[in-house]
C-alpha cells in the first residue's frame, strides 16, 4: 500500500464506523450501509481502498474465471474487496479458497452485499469477512463475475474502485476517495467530542448536564 493510503488507513482504524457515518451525514455525503456485519466473532476491524467485484446471474454466457480471482489478483496489500451480489442470501459468493488467496496477498478483508460460506476457513486463517449471512450453496451454476473494479452498489451506497472502506462490529461505511481527508477530519473531531462527553460522565456529571454542555442533539451541525 502506498504511503498516503497507509496513513489514511491508520487514521481510520482509530475511529468507528459510527464516527464516520456521523461525519458523512454532517457533510451530506452517502456512505453508511446497512445489514452487513462480521460473519464471525473474531473478525478484526478493517480499513482500506476498495477493490470492487460485481456479480451477476449465471446463464448461457459463460464466466472466464471463478468469481473473485481477478479481484484478488489486482488488489494490493491492505486493500478491501467489496462484493456486490445484490444482497442475495441463497448462494455464496466467497469461500475458503478465495480467503486463503486473499490472505496470502495481504488483503485486509472482504465485505459482501450477499452471503458467503466456509466460515471455519476464515476463522482458521484469521481473515475478516463481513456479509449479510452464510449459506452452504456454491456459486457455481448460480452466479458469476460480471466485472472487477467497476462502479457497484453496496448496501444502498455507490462504491468505486479506490474509495475507502471501514468495517467494524457496527457495520460498513464507504468514503468517497476525493472526500477522504474532509470526512476523516470531521470524524476525528466528532470522536474527540464524544470522548470528552464520556469523560465528563465518568467524572460524575449527569447526562442532562453533559447534554446541555455539548449540545448533543445538534452535534453534527
């Protein structure tokens, strides 16, 4: 990962998806997804540039490669693979072999608008996977790769190659790459304000006093 991307990744990993979602709201940007969470309890928080993968239905037009292979091959260490399978839960679009290929490449993790399988393999590899659910059915004969590194929709949000992804236990947020510095700076400010509020509560201030002091209802203004 190039130096600038590495710095942004480190800054994001100090924040939560909720900090970033609030910053996006404050800046009138779309980026907060829904319904996609860690598929196994030990999945680490991940942040990195998006490598996108668009899935379509299998049919008479054959696939050239097994889905995900091109995304793994094109990704750099620290990137996050973002899979658009339209939220489908009836078939997997990520599994154990792909996980081991991504792990070997140094990819930070994968986020899936759809389902995955082979969860035990993720646990064994220590590889973070976020998805809508798990299913045992293979992708073969059901879905195939349409394109890699193209515009996709993910959890209701537009994602382009090179946009930034942050995922933790609360979910997944997408940050437009040209707004990255602005969004992170705003999220850092909101994080510091919330930390100050928690410190005052732990020091004995009442919740009403804290609310009045920090104007919590209008914090995003």
